[in-house]
C-alpha cells in the first residue's frame, strides 16, 4: 500500500471516529396525450413545491423531450449519486464504520486476546480517545480484521445479515430504513425517463453492493466505491475471490471523477452530493458541455434528521456551499424542500 493510499484511508476512518466521540423507458414526445397524462402525476410527492422540485422536473423534461434544444440521447443520460448523507443518513458515524465496530464485537469471542490488545480493546470498550491515539496503524488493523480475509460471497452474506438487524443509535430504526424517501423518488423519476443511476461513494464498494440494489434499485455493477485488494484461488474445487487487507482505490474527493472515468466511461450530466468530498464530482459533471445539473443535499433539519455543514467533521460542507452559485448547483434544503425525510414518517 503506497503512502498516499495509507493517508487517505486513515483520514477517511479517522474523521468518522472523531464524529462518533424501476424501469428504463424513454418518454415519447410525439404522443401528446401520454405527455399530458404524465404531467398530471406528481413524480416527486415527498418534495415540497418550490425551486428545488421545479428545477429537477424542468431539467429532466428538457433533456428527455425530443426536439428540445437540450435533448440528451438515452446513452448519455448518466446520473451519479453520493451515498452517505445523500441517499441515506450518515450521522452520528458512517454506517459502514458502525458495521466494522459491530464486526469486532461479534468476532471478539473467537479472539479473546482482543480484550487486552489494542486497538480492539478500545473498540470493545467504546474508548474512542484511545482508538484515535493509535493512529493509522490502529485503523488499518480494524479494517483488516473486519473487511478482509473472507471470500467476496462470504463478505456479502455477512453484510446482508447485518443490514437486516443492525439499528441506528439515535432513531432505533434499522440502518436500511434510514434512506431518504425524496431521493428514492428522484432515482425512480430519473430511471423512468431513461437515465441510468450510479452510486459514486467513498464507502467500500463490496459493502454497498450487498444491499444497494434492494434499497435503491441500483444494481451492483452500477456502484463505484473505494476498493481493496483481491486474490483468486481455488477452495474445495471452487473458484473464489478473496478479499485482502490492502487499499487499492479511495473513491473520495478527486478520486470520484477518476472512479467515474474508470468504471462508467462517460461524464455524468446529473450529479448529487452533500459534502466537500463530492465537490470534484459535481465540478466534473457541471463543467462539461451541454445541459448539466449539480445538486447538493443540505442537512438543515435538526428535528427530523440532523443539521450540520461547515463545522462538521463528518459530511463537511463548506467549499461546495460557497461555490454552488458559481457552478449553478442546486442547494436542496432538507427542512424546507422535503415534506418527509424517511418513508416511515
């Protein structure tokens, strides 16, 4: 693992720990009655009427109506979404880190030495101060113990079991229930209009692939994320891919446009994020030619969710907020633009 990967991997997890102290049919413009019928159906019912909602609908209408000056062929209708803080909540700590900590606790009986061995002792005792003092080495040990060593199929099964039972510490809801209903509607709306929706996240690609299709309707091959090392081997006569304790790619900040080019091969025309970590992806999207749409989910609702931006070590939003006007990025105010945040409200 090179030094840059070590640095980014450490910063990603360190920031986290500090915080814890449908279809693909294309609408036909030639059928006026069909278009009129579609306009009568609210595609975004959990969004309040206003600039945010109307801007999204206007953009989708312009880019999918044949004959429009902004018409975009189906093959180029690429929409990218950050995950943590954009499609589901991310406080009080990234959910994947909650998974890693839960894995340490679940594996502790098979590793009795962890009761006295750092950094595992700190995790078992919820001692974040000691864990942070362990620095990069401590974080890498936790990652190696929880995110590697098993086959990709074994890891997927572990994550699926966790997502079905683990609960958010503040709401008491399952983590999988912490997805944003307005964003689910947006994903459906885009796909109903011929867009392909992708996740481009700093989270682990294998972690997201285990549950994202069921939660968002986004298949595993349309997920871009941070990734570790793999090794192919034959186990009991079967070919398997085993996860290694290495970091190969960090899909955050400048890594996001690189991940898009590497995995998707097209510049998106629609991108949504919520933090400065999404700035390069938003910038890459909206500085391209033709119609472009950049959107920032601004966490402003301290009652129904969480309110944070400039001062938060998690989901830090400052530069992107300041430059939103420069790039014409839409700021979605969760408190004022969303009628509800979760499906269970």
